């Protein structure tokens, strides 16, 4: 399903199950899943926050953790001006 990412806002906070959510030590709570999301989405797509999907899988928000992590990579490559 292709959806215009501008129409799906980024979460303001991490959802309860976000793999990028920092744990008590400041590390991702699920680094294996977080890295799988990065590999799947970097330069290709946006990760939908599954904690906010509707029953029919309609996306309501993009994942804050994936968005912020990928944005940092884009910034380091000088490509952040491409992200809205």
C-alpha cells in the first residue's frame, strides 16, 4: 500500500512497543528489530507505528523512532533537506 507520507504524521512520543524506545540505560529496547526496520526503510519507505494502526491496518502515524533515526542518517549524508 502506497500512501503519501505527508498525510501520515510522525508520532510525538514512542509507543509502548517501539523497538527504538530507549530503555533505562538509554539503549533501544529491541535493537535487533530496530536494525531490521532501518534496513527495510532507509531510503525506501516510512515505518508505520503498529501501535496506532486501525483494525483494517489503516496507518494513522509514522514511527517516531524509525523516523528520527533515519533522519539522523540523512543529516549526516547532507540529505536532510529532502525530508519534510
